[in-house]
């Protein structure tokens, strides 16, 4: 088939996907599968091979992502229920003091939201923002924006949160490089978008604590009358898997993959092993040692899995979409289009994710769909593992910018911070855009040397 036809097929597929999700309100998982089937037929894949192509796309992704997201979510729920998340927050707030509360809140969001979903982290720690706002008499945005920025960056940039894990799985990225570049891009993005912009917008839009929301927010005291975990062990449970995964990547670079130490680190530092070590630590130090029975620990672990099923299926559907595009020959055409446009692959990935994000709202859907489109380029392009890591963060940045009224996060922030729609656009939307632009600027510069 001609290049023009394949490009047209890709464009039409995206438009149909957006129509199904935005206009017809079809569930994104079903929409992705349906568009993949239609694209496979239109793209000339033999009828007898279409189902095999779908199975390959789905199976190749789910075997990896289900384990990583599943265990990562259990870790987050154990931190939440045991009071470990609260212990981290209390210690950081005490250490920084009221004067540097925005820095403390950004750090809390950045650390705790690594294994905890955005919505849960925001609701969990918004009482801290309320308390500090009352004490200082300053605008809630002065403290709410730094917290939201830290949570947003961790949610989009740093595994094992579902978004970057999904993108990494879809385009074949090494999770160690994703964590490494996620931190390098995410920390400055949090400082610029959260702390500096938070101070700026807080001085211009003065809003107090929304008293009608105070009673709607559960207290962050968890675990009943049981003892609370120490700050060190709570942080260690989050940091240990990140360190092990990064060490695996570093050992392969410094020692070579054939070295005996690298081979052992490839086992210990694989995301499966690293997260398994972390969850076993969580079960013991945040569960058994604090007085939880085995049945209670089991209930917490089971409950944590409830919200992740659709994310896992959505990622699988994204894998199907990408596999279909490869099978139709779109991959080679997209490589040619990108080459002729003279755009760096990092910037190209960012722009694709941005368009999808603005159109349909959901960051996760934008990340998965963009990764499905970029996957054929990665497969054909022969890019190095570090460069593919920067591409993951670029997609995450594109899926972060310009959050507006079609994004559930927009309304969550609006309600819990007591803002009007205009104020939310002036604060939250701009903050998200600063985070995304700062992050992609950093990885774009880095990619020029890879």
C-alpha cells in the first residue's frame, strides 16, 4: 500500500478513536480494540492473521505490566492504610518548617505519589494544605499547587505509577532509564511548576480553605490504634525498588551485560524482583510488625487491585493498536515522515501525546495511545536504550500539559481547593503545562547527546 494511504489510515484511526471516546463516550479499552480491528482490516492484514496480531499485541504487554502495576499498587495501599504515608508527610513538614512548607509539600507529593494514585495522594494530603493555609492566612494556592505538582510529576514521570510503566512496556524501554530520566526531568519541573509558580499565582489569586470540602476529606490518620511505622522504613519501601532497578541499568552500562555482577543485578534489579522485595518488606514492616493480621494484610492487598484492572486492559489495548500499525507497514512510513519533518524523535513523541491529551483529557489514555503510535517508530528506528528512556518521559510530558475541563484531575483540584473554573485554568492548567514543557525541554537537551 502507498505511504499516503497508510498515513491517511493512521490519521483516520486517531480521529475515529477520539470520536468514539469523546462524542460517543465509549470506554477507551473497547474503543482502542475496535479501532485496531478496523485498522487491521483497512490496512490489508489477511483476515486469518488479524486475531493472531491482536493476541500478540495484547499478550506481549500484559505479561509485564500486570505484575509491575499490580505490585506497585499494593505497596501504595500498604503505605496508605498503615499510616506510612502520613509518617513521611509529618516528618518532612516538621523538618522543613512552616516557612518552607511549599518545598515540603512538593517533596511529600513527589515521594508518596510514586506508588500511590494521583487522586488518592491528593485527597490524602489536602488536609495538610488546609492546616497550613489556616495558620499562615495565605492563599491555598501557595501550598496546594506545590503539593499537586509533586503528585503530578510522580504520577506521570516515575515508575511504578501506571502511566510511565505502560509507555515503557509499549515502546520497549528499560525501566531503569525511565526512572533515571524521570527524576532528572521531574525534580526541576516540580520546583519550577510547583514552588516558583505556586508562589507567583498564590500572590495573585488569594483563596482560603473551602470549608464545605473540609468535612468531605477523610483524615489522614490511618491504621486505627496500631503503632505507626517509622519514617525510615516507610521511605525505604518506596526507594528500595527504584535503587535496585537503577543499579541493574547502571551495572549493565558500567560492567557490561556479560559480567557476573551484572547478571546477578539483572535478576535482583529486574522490576519484578525489585518490587517483590519491596512488597514483602511492606507486608512485614507495615503490616505484621504493626499488628495487622494475615487476613487484614490480605484484604488490603486485594482491595488495592480494584482500580488497576482497567488500566492494565487499556495498556494491553494500546499494545494491540501499536502491533496492528506495525503489521500494516505504518511503522516504516512514520519513520520516513518524522525524518522528513526534521523533528527529533523526542519532540515528535511529545507533540503526538499533547494533541491526544488536549483532545480527550485523560493523561493515561493519551500516554497509551501516543505510545502505540510511537512504538512502530521505535521498532524501526534502532534507538539506544537511554534515548528510548527519554522518549518515554517526552510522552509523559505531552500527556501532562494543558489539562482543562475534559480532564478529571481539573475538577478534582477545582473542588478540593475551592476554585472557580477560571481560577483553575489560571493555576492548575498552567502548572501542568509548565511541568510538561520543563520536563520535555530537559529530556530534549539530554537526547541530543545520546
